[in-house]
């Protein structure tokens, strides 16, 4: 909200500098983001009066102007503006002046003709295109009221005004109007503010005889009021109105529209004006929109509505989107004679949803979304009528037409100084508290609550508790509970007066819960394995949302995504990691080991998707750096598998994980991928990225794994029991066998474990061999088996018996050939 300091001075006396005022406001809780004075940096820009114009001898579009700038002689200035004319009062940048962007204007020649400066547009002296009146958007600015040639233009254009940019939080929407801001400044500077009651000069004719209104109950409209004003003269607003509008960032349009915008800024109450002669049946109906109903708004765009939107309609069609924007069909224009003024309070949630799904935000919708003063609706309507009769010669009909009127009362909140001081750690007296509430213009009364006193009699200090009853006016709808009053007290007492104190009593030592510690263990292990942690977006695009999904299910679309690249909730983490890999590869970083732990969103039959905690990792490039002792080696499946096994071991669950080859995962190599199983339940996946996917995304050979930490956390934990190192020796046996190519190592290991007896402690595959000497379709696999009895010395006879059983079962179940 841009606050005009000159406008504020209509309400109270402010002698501090703009920066001092901004600092005091910021210290009370409303941040002032910036203080701007439009004239700062400008130099030697004055009013000029054009006395004579001749054609340029060497140009069809340039004009040679004789301009009175308050000197003894007129200045000759060459101008190419299409709207330049004799008799105009214009903006002139004199020689050696400074205009916008610190541009210096010098005396010079344009096509051989001397020019003493420049006749300026508003944009050239720093005005934004968005606030320049339409008549002057493509040409020079012409003053519409009496000005003095040679005098600086800053005061005439309001450029000498300091504009405070209030960065208003949603709970302080009361300062989205000058009246509310004045109350705030009055509290800060301890000055009493009085908002004058509008005085409307009315005719004998009743507004209710010219317009009818019906409000449906389900539209959630708390206040809906209309006024009729006839015989208005639509034209330009006086300069004081235009200045206040463009200093607030609003373009002046015509006196009727400008007055509604002016009252919006003054009261914080959105106002809309309809051309009454364009309202079919002279009957206004506030209702829900019909399904797929369409309306062309004032921005000349067509919008398709839904049944949750509220519209203002006549007997034929919708003529306005309630709380957001009026319709083009009832727009006030230069031919308008009779108008209907609307002042209303619509449901905050409905207005926000309408503005969102239409992607249509306006000054009105911003205020309705955050809330407005329900008690000011009638006065704001009268204020518009007062200004229209003064500035547009309108005739205000008698009374307001009320469609809805709900009672608006002060909120009464009881609080004690003891409660305030306990919350703030201060010792503020009751007199200071009452003085703060008086500055806020809240009515107060002090009473002695019997219950409070009886309870307090048990306290050692035996002090009397005084209960302060505070009446909070509707203009401060953000205050509803004692905690809100405490905030008001400390804001005005001064946050800088808070004392630094140590906590009293026993401190509570913070800690993470068990599930968080479980997830942290996984992260620690990944870091220990040389992986770097990254954080990727939780929202992805439509094309990639199904990539690397471990479980089938629906996907969840975000209702109002910021971009098309982030419109779906992710179902896996690998996709985000691969995006990071692509980013690094494009910058010549090829050796990457990355991991991420985060949420994925798996849709089910309920409205909300199920959130699961996943851990995923990617590995690409080479293992370590090449040096005199190490050769170059590209990462492979077993490098990522080693990291996976280390993490699963660290998570310390009393289960056995197995890998089962599969081709069911999309975009993963069908010959180098596996499900991670606990029994028959899938808890993760591992594999190499599919060559086609790698090619399409400019990736090198990349290996990934992904596990469901929530599923693993739910498994039974393993109790770690210390076992002393055995003093008895181990016995080793090697076994080599010829097996079919499709036989997996896991199948062989399972059989060895099943028939190995109780002394087998370790199995290691140490050789896999295929050559021309081995029959096609077969391979040689060799294992090293370790046996140990921790309580006695093993004998060869004991081991030989177990070893024979292993060979026999391998031959029977897999049909191996022992080599």
C-alpha cells in the first residue's frame, strides 16, 4: 500500500522527516519497504506556456515552439509530440536539467534548428505507464488547471509528496485505507483521529424508487448497499484527485470512476459504479453464477465462471463479478447520465477462489480477500455520493437501498495487566496499558473480577488483579482474543523496551523423534559413502511425473501451479536427482554421487495423496581420481549396490533383504534392474537407467536406487548383541561350478545357506568366467566358503560332511557341474 504523506497530514500533524516516520512505523510492526519522493534526482523542470508554433523547415512531424518559461524571452523548443498545440501549459526540461534515469538535457539542434530544452511527457520525468492518463499516454502532458509558467512542476504534479510503501501483512489489512492508516499513525504519534461523517445533499426522490435489489442468501454477502445518483456530468477529475490516485499507483480515468477509486483508497472499501441506464429491468440481483456462465469484464477480457462465483446481475445477464471486477456491459463512460453506486462486503474465501481460478486480481479483490471494515460500508457509500454531487454535479437520490445488512458490533475482550506482563516478561503498569488502549481509540473500563481476586489471594505477593474490559471497534477486525491485545500493547510500548532475561525453571531439552533419527541415520550413511545431498523440487511436469514410479497409482495435480514445469506432485525422487545430474553434466561435472531424502505423493481413493518418505541416490562417471596407484574405472551396478547395502545395514532391521531381477520399472534397464524385497514386499528398486532415456536426456551411464523409508521403518528392529571374537580358527573351502547363464548368484547362495549346516559364516563370489572353452549358454562361478565353530576347533571331517551336502543339493536343484 502506497501511503501519501501529504494525504496523511489531512488527519494529523506530522513534523518528522519521511525517513523518521518510516522508522517509527516499522518499529511498531508494519514494515515500510521504501520511501520515495518522485522529484528526487530531477532538476530544472518547470511549467511552460506555448505561445507560438511553426512547422520545422526540415521535418514533417517536428514543430518549432515558442514557450514562456518565466524568463524575459520565450524559449525556442523543437517538439515532435502529436498533441502539442498553442495555448497549452506543458512540462519543460530546461537546458542542463535532469529528467528520469538521471538523463541530462542540453541545449542543442534538431535537424539544424536550435532547441532550448525539451517539452516532456509524464513518462519522461519518471511516471509509470500504468498511471498516466489515457489522453497523455502517447504524447506530452498538458496541465488542466491554472499554473504559473516558470514555476517548478513538482508541486503541481504531486511529485514533492513523500510516498511510504507499507509492506502490509494479511492481519493488518485495516491499513489498506487512508482512514485505517490514520488511526495507526495517530496511535503511534499519540494524536486523536476523527473521521468526518459524509454529508450528502439529497433530492426528495428515493433511491429505492429507481433501483431494486435482491440478494440470495447463499452468496454469503454480509453487507450490500446501493445509491442512485442522476444527471451526472462525466469528465476529468480535478488535479488533487488525480494526484492522489497516481501517487497510489492508480490511473485516473474519469471523475466517476476516479471517485470510486479515491474512496477505495480512503476507506479501504471497494466501490463500484454502474451505468443505471444499462441495467436491464432496473433490478440488481446478487446471485451465484450459472455453470459455464460468461462475462466480459472491464479489462475487455471474457471470463468463464463457475457455480461458486458470485455475480451482480440484472434481469438478463451478469453485469459484474462480485468483489473482483465490474462488467463491460454496465461500464460508466462519457455518455453516462445516471449511475448506481455499490458498496458491499463479500465472503473473503469466495472472492479469493474466484480471483484465483480466473487469474484476475484487482484492488477490490485484494481487500475483500484480507477483510474490510464492515461498519464503514454505509459511510463509504455516502462519501462517494458526496463527492459525485460536488465533482460531477450529480443529484443524489434520497437514502440507500439495502439488500443485506448484518449487525456490526464492537468486540469486548477482558484482560489483566498480570496476563500482559507474564506474556511479555515486563512490568507495565495498568496506567500505561490504559494509555496505550486510549491511543488506539479503544474504549476501556476497569473492573475487579471476584473470581480473579479469590484465585490471586492464594498467591504469595497477594496483589489485587484489575480486569480491563476493552471494546475493540469493527475497524480492527484482526483483534479477537487477549493475545491480540497483548500484541497491540507491546507494539506501542516498544519492542526495543523488551528486556533480555534468562528463562526461569527447568529447561526442556529438545530432541528429534525416533522417525527423524531413523531418517538421519540413512543420510549419515550416504554421506559416509561419499554421496552429496541435494534438494530437488517436490513438483514436476506432466511428462516426467510417472518416471521411475515404484507403485502404480493416480497422480496429483496442483490446483494453481506457478509454472507448467511444476504442476504435478512427484511420485519419485530419482527424476529430480537426474535433473541435477543433467545440470552438472552441462557444466562439465561428470563424476557425480548424489542422494536425496524427501517426500513423494502417492494418490489413492481419498482426496489427499499419501505422503511417503523416500531415499534415492544416483551414481555416474568414474570411481575416484586417476593417479599413479589407481586406474580409471567407470562406476557400475555393484558400486550403487554397495552403497544400498551399507544403508540397509545401517538402518538395522531384523530382516533379510533380497534383490529380484525385474523389468517392470519404467526407464530402467530391463537387464540391470531389480526389486528390493523383504519377503514378498517391495521396499525399493535398484538399477541402471535405460539407454534410451540416457540418450534422450544427454546422460552418461547412470545407476540409481530408491527405497521406501516408511516401509523399512515399520519393520522389526534388530537388537545388537556384542559377540567376542572367537579364538578358534576358520576353515575355508572353494567351489567352482558350471551353471546356465540365466542362473543368478542369489539362487546359488540360497541353496548353499540352506544346506551348509550351522558352521558356515561367510560366502563370497570371487570369480565369474565365460570363454570359448565353456559351452554357449553356460558360465563358470566360483565361491569362497568360510566355516567356523566359535566354541571349539572344527575338524575337516565336520566340514567335509557339510560341503558334500552343499554340492549334492546344488546338483539336484540347479543341475550344476562341479569343476
